[in-house]
């Protein structure tokens, strides 16, 4: 498919029982609609299937693909193949003379040689979603309609923040950003509408997902989405790191953050399980009077929960998640407790490295499918700074 477009596989049941033609598009009963139907690169098709497709084209659908000339089944073979040839001839016409406009059949058209991008251009179908960089692998999306509202779900697949200018094939509607992590609804700070496209410039956090809602009614009282204006990185702190499943190990002093896999002790380097950071830090007095305050682990692997001065702030699996700590910070002796975990990958690699076989775990998975000593360890623990945002 050309950049900026998406497709969905379907079968005869979908076309027969869950699809109708609305404004020249194939519309499913779940609200999704499609500009055209692409056929498999195969000249074999059941006559009953072609009849359903023919009905959709006659009602206004656009179809692209090779003309079917043979049936697959043996039941009534001669009769069905004859009927298939007649109907496909009417639908496809003389494909040798196709001029980029396709063959008209009823209210629709059928193409066989014209490139998909050219067909979509002729239909004036712009990309449903695109951005200023060709990285749809990194930014995935789903588009659905709910009544008059257009709903886009966009996911940043990268482990780092990305800033993009996203274009949505929507116009005449007011954009809102619904954040599922924080439960907030805000307005985009930077957007424009031109030639049927709404463009929004936004910065996505690592692995962040957002809903973009477009509706004609404008919600009153919504604030503009913005990041905290000030960031303070905790560069000076003291603390310890303890591993839950290694009770015989003494707590490790911590004055900076790095992956457990960089430590020399093999029990820790190959460790899999839970660990606890117990930290103590101070905050400059000029930051204590700020209207709002948040704390964040800017780089962390897998799941964690966080407690500040005896109060559980919550849990997350996302690096950079901001927990609100307004009114909770002190000038000195702030106690931060972070429980963090990692996956079993490193312990499996450690077993093969140290013992040549699995020793510390049991699994029904074939040994050949497990990561061996030649595989790289997964970074574990808190990797980057703890930051305060105001």
C-alpha cells in the first residue's frame, strides 16, 4: 500500500453480511469505511463470491485486481465457470485498453492494471493519516467513526520521544487530544486545517498512545495541551538498591543510575525479579512554592511503582510517566522508594552462560527457542535520571 493508507483483510462473510456502500465507499457495520476493494493476485474465484462483489460494484464500489477466469470448486463446475466468465467480462471489460479510468460497471468501477496510488489519486482519496516523516512503522494508527465524530488512536512505537506534524483526513471539526494515561482532555497547541486535512504538531513521549477526537461541537473550558515549563534533574542523592530474590546480598549503595547488567556480580548481572531503590534527596527552596509539581523516571525498563515520603504515587510501565507530587516535596530528606522489576530473559541467558543449561527456572518452551549465551542481556532497573517537573 502507498504511504499513509491502511488496509484490512476481509472474507466473503464480511462482504456479504457486514458491508454496505455509502457515498461510494465500502462501509462496515463497525463504522470503518474503505475507498476500494483489493482482490488477491489470483485469477481463481468462486462464482458466488464474484456475485457478491459485483453487487457492491454495481452499487458504487471501486475494485482493483486481476479478472477471475476460473472457479475452484468442482460442484456445477462447467455452469459456474461459464457464469463467472460472463459476469467478470461485464465487470472488467476490455482490460487491454485500460486508460487509468477503469471499467464502469453500474455505479462503480473495476481496475486491473492501474497502480493503486494512481487509482486513489483519481478518486481524490488523500492519506487517512500521515506525518512529516515516513515512519508509519513507528507511528501506528487506527481510525474509526462514532456518529459524527472521527476518532484516531495513534501510538508511538519507539523507546524515545518523537516530535511529528501529524495530518488527519478530517476538516470542519474541532480537534481534541484524549490522553489515556492521565485521563485528560486538552486542545492541541499547534494545528491548522487546509484542503480537507487537519494538521497537528505534537511531541509523543516514549511508547505513548493518544486519542485524537474530531467533532463539530466544541467543548467549553478545555485547556491547551502543554508540557511542564521547568525541569529539575536529581543529580545529587544517596540511597541503596536491594534485590528481593537475593536476600543474602548486601544492599548496594546508589549515587547514580545504570543497568544492573553492567555490574560485575553475575548473580546481579543475570538477575530476574524485583528490586527496590531506597533514595534520599533534597529540593532547592525556590522550587517548593511552585503551583504544580511532578516526578518522573525518565528511563526505566518494564514495570515499577513509586512512593514519595510514605505516599504511594502509583504504578506504570512507561518511562517518563509524570506522577503529581504537588505539596509533597520537602527541602531536605525526601524519601523516594521505587519498586521495579525485569523479565526472565537475563536469568535464562545467565543459566546457559554459567551452567550450560537451565538451572534456575522450568519451562515447557523448547530449549532451542530460548535466548542462549550468545544473546544480549536486556537492560534492567532505572537507567536514567529521576526528574522533577514544574
